[in-house]
C-alpha cells in the first residue's frame, strides 16, 4: 500500500482534502443525527410535510439533498441556512483527525497547494481552519454550493472548481476522501483519489468503487508525502506543534 501511495504522490502536484473525515470529525460533539432532526423539525415548523423516507434520517446532508430535490428554492434555502449555522456551531466541538495537520505540513514542505473540497459549508470549514491555526496551510476552500445540493459531490463541479482555483490540472491533483461519493466525484473530475477508510467496512467499499489507494490512517498519507519530498524520517519532517499562520 505504501509503495502504491508513494507512486501516486509522484504523479500529482496538489492535494485536495475532504473535510469531515480526513481533516476532522465535524459532528463529534454535536451529533449529525441531532442536526438532521432539527432540520426536519424546521420543515415541520414551516408546515411542510416530511417525506416518509426522511423520517429518522440521521444525515443532515441527505436531508438537504432530498429537500433540494422535492421542494422549492425558498424551503431549500431555509434548510441550507439552518445547516450552515449548525455546522458552524459544530466546529466548536469538532474532533481533529489524527495526522491531518501533519498531512498539510508535509504537503507544504513539498510546495504542493492544498485545497479543502467539502459537502459541508465553506463557512464551517473556514471557521475550523482558523480555530485550529491551519488557514495558512490551505490555499483554497470549496464548500457546499449554496442551496444547490445537486452540485455537491459526487458531482465533480466542486473538485473541478478547486483544481481551477489552484491552477493545477485535475489529472495532477489527488483527492483524499472518506466516502464513496468522494471517489465517484474524483473519477468524474479526472483526479486521482485516496480512500480514507476510517471505519473497517469502508475498505472493501472503496476498493469496489475504484479508489487508486485505500488507507486506514491519515498517517499513511503524511508519511507518503514526506517520502515524496525526500524525507527519511517522519519525525524529522512532521512537527505536531507546527501551525500555519492565521
């Protein structure tokens, strides 16, 4: 696996990171299921019938997807605004992913530009990066298109937007993501993709989806980047206390 990952690093010039998973667990202290329930309550409060398939839905992004598909723009925007507010609140109790910071450090040493490409809101991503003093290590943030959930990943548009804003051809970018939608979006955009399997069942799912490489820790990504830069020791190149200027 490490050899394949290092070879992949030799074929690209920019790092794209999904947010919830590879960078942090945004809903660690404010559960996604609670947020989803609050969005459904919002719909009920607007006298909007909630589709049976959404009752008990634990994923707030799926709630937004379905609302965008079934409802008008005004309702979709109301749910979008509530979700943005919830995500920004969730940032305060988000759990940093081990070795995410070191991965950004290693990419910086390689002089690779880094972008975060997320189905979460840009407001939440930016707030997290600022709070954790990572803003200086991330050149571009591409968040969820406002009230337009059809353009979220696996739609390739956010990934292509990130590559364009970095000034790097999509084929010379690698996306690290923790969902099948990340893999599908990367394939559609023409980028390389690393599946970060932070739960055991994801390993086979990512292999079946055609991820170029599957890892179970962001440490694998950080180490591969270090070696791509000629480093011989992770400890010599990755400093846990490192931070980007705000």
